[in-house]
């Protein structure tokens, strides 16, 4: 199985309804680019900067798989939901 950081965001975030996920519908874009195009609280509050997907993919954080799994067990709902 591939490392978690290689998974698509809807898989990392365990989206309840991935078929309606904006990021899954636009796989050529990363989820934080989709949020940046929205005109709502997610863009205004910069919610992506605290998101595990952004941390794993955009900033190339050096977290172990164990640390990532621990964070994912405590994560909040996907901001694109």
C-alpha cells in the first residue's frame, strides 16, 4: 500500500460522500486550490493551512506514518464537505 501522503485528499480525509467531493471532481487541482477559488469562510479563514492534507502535500512535512495516522484519528471534517 502506498504511503498516506500519496493518497488523494478525499481518501486521507475519509470523506463521507467522495462522489460529491469538489476535489475528486477536479483531480487536476489540489484541494487547497479549489478552496482558494471559493468565496466563503474557507478562503477567508485560510482553513487549508491547518489541514493535514495541505501539511502533507504542500509543505512536504516530515511526519512518520505513525504520526500521520495519529493525526488522522483525531481529524475534523473535510472543509470541502
